[in-house]
């Protein structure tokens, strides 16, 4: 799903109406209907709703909401218009007139016009609908609108923002400045704006509702997309009845060292849980019994080791032989930063002819030597055009700092551009982990992952991601980038599902593996829903 600017959203609406023949009034009706439907489903026991409207199109959406709520009956509906009705124009004026026509004694509706102080009663409603300012607004907010925002923030009611919390700048990718209304939920339309994804506007759900714009009308200059269940569901559809384990690939995980055997085991089992047909874990011979004891489904291979208990350079020939008939190679989990082991990693990555997922100390082996990534990709493209040269990197910000030489703080300030430029320069697929993980490909396209939570900030969750990426690649080697998008989304979603019973403080990495089956099922179910709902 494309992420668009506020100006592009206005253009989408215009094109939808003028080129595709969907009337502006219909778009507003659909928007108001979506907000109403969400409000009633989210707060079914609410006895009263207060709708606070500005004079623009956002207020017009609010008029539709008030009319729809009033038509349901059985609830007190109060509306506060922060303007003189004579100031209303276009579709907002039309919907205000329709609201007045619909009001009757059977379905009472209280309408107050003026400033926020004109009707304090509206702010005592169980649920407030914030329809003051939408994504076309540019801060700062002042006057009666600022007063209304202050009253919303002081109220105890639940608050649903229409399109965007009033006072927020839709195009800001960080913290907002000035007066911004709080929101327990946001219902926006057609496509998200940057602030919806990066603005920390709500701790509740953000609903993206289609209101009539066809896909061809949605254009964006940002080159930035949101991963959604609809994007990845085709990769996890029903399997043919004549499937066998060879159909879904064989993953080779190379990793582990003294004290870190669990990392390789978790990566291997995650690859199995994500659907790979076969998984072999190759680890130092002294830690192999520990790896093998984790899960009986894993095949194992012992490797020569250094005195420190990490994989020795002497294991290179054995690994090259092991990799010959594998579908994907995942290297790095628990592998250590031993100098000899790092040299082994670099040689494998440079010389291997199968897709590779590189993580953890596998990434750290390339500190100051990222030119080898370009050498691998260039060699594959020129000498072995029929080979799949996919190289996937999954760094956290600290590992990205070592790869780029940039301070971690600088990476965090500009995550999208750092990921995009590195992927493009080195010809890799890069998943920069963190809050709103960014996945970028060699063409410079970037996707944002909306799943995941702070409970996943615990040891081992990165190893789980490595395994899921490898497993999805093994099943979808010809759709590598989509496979990585699916893996990142599923990984975060499994973490969100795991959080439900244990909370964020008690969540551990293996909880994600246990919840992967539910994550697969939830993606399939959510892909069929008419609305997209993401965490705020």
C-alpha cells in the first residue's frame, strides 16, 4: 500500500472524481459511514457521542458521522460546529443541510454553533468524534480550534480522529509540534500519510478505509509503501495436495559458537515453522549436541572449530559442499566475532551461488568491507545470469552503524534514506530492524512494517527473523523481495500475538515461534477484510 503526502491525497480525490466518475459527495458519504461503523463497533456500549466539526471537508465528514449516528437511534448525539454555518462551502455545506433535514423529534440531535465554550456538554459525551482539521491542515492551530483541542485533551471521553488528529501535520515523519488532539483511534481513508505511520499519533488502532478511489488513482512520489496482509497473503496460500518436502526448499543455517548455540537452533526451527521443507543447522562440533537437542526436526552437521569454540576456516570446504544442494543459506546467528570465523563468513558470502540471509555477527564480519557485497552481486549478474544473486541483510541499528560507519543516532534519525541508499548502492535487500522496520531493495524502493512491539526488544528475536526470512525465501526464491516483506510482517505479527497473553515485559524470542501459526492464520483472515487496521 502506497504512503502518500497530503497534497497527493487531495490529487487522488480529484482524480477519483474527475477521471473515474466518483462524485466528491459520495467520497465524503463513504468516509463518514466508515467512521460511524468503526465507532459503533469499537464502542458498542456508548450512550452518547459528541461530534466536533470544523468548517472544511473534515467537518463535512463529521456531519455525515453525526447524521449516521443519529439515524441509528437510541443514543444521544451532540454536534459542535466551530464556525458560522454561512462559512461552510461545497460538500460540507451540502452535508450540513442534510444533517438538519434528518434531525427530528424521534431521533434528537443537539447542534451548537460557536467556540468550544459554547457547549461544554458535548465534551462530556462517552465518545468524541474529532472532525475539526484533516490532513490538509498546516500547523500551528489557533483560535477556537485550539480551544476545542484543549477541551478534547482534557475530556475523559474516548476520542476517534477523522482522518488525522486535529492539529497534526500529515507529512511529518516524527514528533508533532504545537497543539494536537489526542486520539484513542484514527480512521483515515484510501492511503496512509507519513504521520499515520511515523507520527506516534495514537496508541490505539489506525484504520485505513477504502472510500471509492481505484488503485490507479493512488499515486505517490515518496517511493514508500506499507506492508499489508493483502500484499503478502498470496505467498502463504493453500498448498497443492501433491506437495512434498522438496517442494518447499532446504535451508542451511550456519552459526552457533560456545555459549551461543541457541541462536542457530532458533533460526533453524523458525525456518521450519515458516514453512521450509527441510532445515540443516551446521555448527561447531562441540556445540552441535546442544543444537540438536532443541528440536528433533532439525538436521545437523558438525563443523571444524577454533580454540574459542567458533567455526574454523578449515570448515570452508565442508560448507561449500553442504551448500551445493541447498535452496537458501542463512549465516550469522551466534557465530561470534572471532577473526578466523569472520574470514570464513566473508569467503562464503562472496563465493556462494545461492540466496543468502546475513545477520548478527555475520554482518559484523563485513565492518569496513561492504565492497564485498557489491563484488558478489556483480559477479552473479555477469558470470551466472541464471543464478539467483539474492543477498538479504537484516541489521539492527548498531550493526548498520558498523556497516556504514555512521553513528547509530544518525541512522535512527534517517532510517528510510539510510536503508534505501545502502540497498541501492550494494545491490542487496536490506531490512533495517527497529520500530517500523524498513525493508529496501536494490531499486531504492522502501517498505515499512507496521507490526511488532517493544516486548520484542529481547535477545533472540533477531535470530527468529533470520530463520523466517530464510524459510520464506526457500519457498519463494523467485519472489525474493516479497518473501522478505512477508517474513518481516509475520515476525512482527507473531510478536504482537505473543504479547497478548504474556505482556511486553515477559515476552521471549521463542514465544514468536510458538505464535507463528496464528500469525499465518491472521494474515489470511485480515487480507479478506475490507479495512486495514494497524497498530498506532
